[in-house]
């Protein structure tokens, strides 16, 4: 059960963050909660992995940020997908699907030979 970035395959956390933020602007805590919720608690990203990833995506121009009040009336940094981020998300989704096809093909072959 993955619990941090180090438990996820390289690049997966960025893909997952972009996917969640594509649904609409989110603050960091909400992103972590949705990842946990959508994965039936299989993915629990720690702040020490999430916030550096958000900063990296923001620096690369894939996310834009703005401060606003959260549902708990606290100021929070909200992240939204940029046009560049949407294009990167589509590219990453295609890469992920291709990777999964290859892995599944290898597993099928190995099972048939085993």
C-alpha cells in the first residue's frame, strides 16, 4: 500500500496531482484527501512529498497558484492546471497507458511460459 512518493513509481505522483487538479482548483490538503479517497486509501501522500511536488509543478508552469479562503475560512494556496499543465497531463496519461500495456504484455507472456 503506497504511503509516500517513494512508494510510487517515478513520475506517478506528478501525474496523479495533475489529474486531481484538472477537476478544478484545489488546495494541497484537498489534493491529498482526494488521492486517498479515489484510491480507497491505497495512496496516502505525506506533506513532505506533496508540497515539494506541487512546488515543482508550479515552477515548471504546469500549475498556477492563488491564495483564497478555504472551506474552513483559512487562507490557503489553491492550485489550478495551466494550459501547459493540461497538455502535460495528456502526454503523461498517454505515457502511462503505453507503459501499462507493455507491463501487461510482459506479465501475460511470463504467465504463459511459467
